[in-house]
C-alpha cells in the first residue's frame, strides 16, 4: 500500500548541519521547502522542491518513532535534535531510502542552508514503509493446525 505525505508549513530554528541548536518553531509562515514521502516496500521515496532553492545545501534527517523522548527530551518529530536520528548530508531530490523496517513509522525533516547561510526547515513528516506480501507468507502468524473448521 502506498502512502503520501505532503508538507508545506515551515519551521525556523536550527539543528544539524552546523546550525544553531534552537528548536524549529511552528510559529513561522509557510516554508518554501516542501518535503514529500511515498511509502515503498521496506523504504521510502522522498522528493522536494530543490529547484526553488537554487544553491542550497540539503540535509535529510530521519528517525524511527519510539514511544518515549530521548535523554535530551526531544521526540522523533524533533528529528535534528534526536540522538538516534540518521543525518544524510548533501541530499538531493529525488532520494530513495532503503533498508527501513516495514510497518515502522519514521519521522523525517529536511534542512536547506542557503548560500546566504540562511537555514530553512521543512515541517517534520512521517512515513511508514510497507511490508512485502512474501514476508507475510513466511510467518507463522496463522496456525492452520488449530484453525476452526468453518464448514462444520
């Protein structure tokens, strides 16, 4: 099953990529940086409007969702401040992430550093990679031996 998440609202602040450590804030007007994620089998396809931000250097951050905040108090939605986050410098659109856990929700955020050193953040988005049908067949999720006889 495919899922699409569209992001248009912006954040300010800093994080990875050598920026300040101020948290992004949702109080800002719409960001020119729009990040989209499409669920793939054990991965995600990411795209954004990099042509609108000519000369910018892009950094992607993603982290698997967990139930609790990390030791710094950050949650996965605060990707650039989450200790367990994966940071990918010099990212370019389109971008494929592979090897993700199917059925696990991942939070993602994009940072663009302009030639003027202005930093723009996308809002965090989430995507849940799909699980292959073949992997479901290989599980012992259904015990045929103890299944009820529905024809009786």
